[in-house]
């Protein structure tokens, strides 16, 4: 069992969701991916027990609906209710609540509502793009609602993490910026080769420089999340005061396949 699930079991019943598992790449639970290890190990970091990885959600819309939408056992086939704005559905409640609050709490509520609006706007934009793609593709399967650009996907998922903690929808979240051994191409950084291929650089200075740029981008996304937590009010302080964040990698040196002394923050 992974440490997040130890915490989730301890806190179970205190929030809408015991835990939330997120990622930027879909995972597999079968097959061999690297060095004889099953893909389940490189594709998941949350484990309910030694044999059961918790699947991660990569679609921001699905994450949002899990946090604020209908219950998962809702069997309605009409998706209109799922797509209805959470703000519209609770507008009257929010108005009544606002009148009962003092000025500091009104500011906190307004900040939370603006965060909710921002997340909704970005999710709706991703869905609009999907509809346009579907029209062009005809009968072929369109994307599932994930933003087209990888950095937009990453930032939106980070915003949802903050929103989940801010609203106390869950107190335990795991998020994978990439699967272990992923060969994603970070073309938005001007890199044309796959991440995993570059990690086996064999001392090639150009490949090392490309790996550095990828590492810097990952670090900048972590820094953005921490800063957002530090800027978000929570109680008498900021959200960062009440959140513990662990960031790191399952490997230290991809070229050597070194799994010791892992870089953790």
C-alpha cells in the first residue's frame, strides 16, 4: 500500500472523496515496460494494496465532475445535468451565504468562486476544441476533453489540485506529471526527441541539454503549484500552511538506471 492510501484510509469519511489519483498520461496495468517490471509499476504511484494500483484520471472534465458533479453511481443517461455549471446550480445558496458572512469571509468566498469559474472556463474551452475536432474527424474518435497543448493540460490539472484542497473535496491527491519510462516528445520546448530516449544520453551534450530543459519545465510546474497554494487563503493563513507536498522521481539517473538516492523535495 502506498503512503497516500494509508492517509486516505485514516481520513476516510471526512471528505467527499477519500483520495484523488491524477496524471497527464494514461496508464496500463498489464505488460512488461522496463527492466522486467510490469507496466503497472511505472504507470501508477497510488496502490490500494500490493496487487491493486489505483487508476489515475487524466481528463480534467472527469476530475471536475468527480469533485463537484453528480455521484458516480448516478445512472442518468442525460449528460445535460453533468454539464450544468456548478455556480448556476448553487447561485441562490451562495447569495444567502454571502449575506451572512463578514467582509474577510466574503473575500474568501469570492476568491473560491473565481477559482471555480476559472477552472470551468478552461474545461469548457477544452470541450469546445473537442467538438470542433469531432466535426473535422467525422466518425473517427475525437480526444476525450484533454487540452490540445501539454502545458495547458498540466496547468489545468494543477489548478484542480488547488481547488480540491481549497474546497476540502479531498485531502489526499497523487499526480503523475509523466509515466515512468515515458517517451513523450516535449515539442513545446523545442525538443524533437522522446524523453526516455534522451535520458539514455551516453554523455551526448545536446541530449543532456534537452533533458535539462525538460527537468526545468517540470520544476517550474511544481513551483507554480506551490506558489498557487501560497497565494490561496485558507482559514487564518494560506493553503500552503496546511498542505504537505512531496515531489520527485522514481529514478535519479536515466542513463545509468540508478534508483538510489532519489531526487525528492
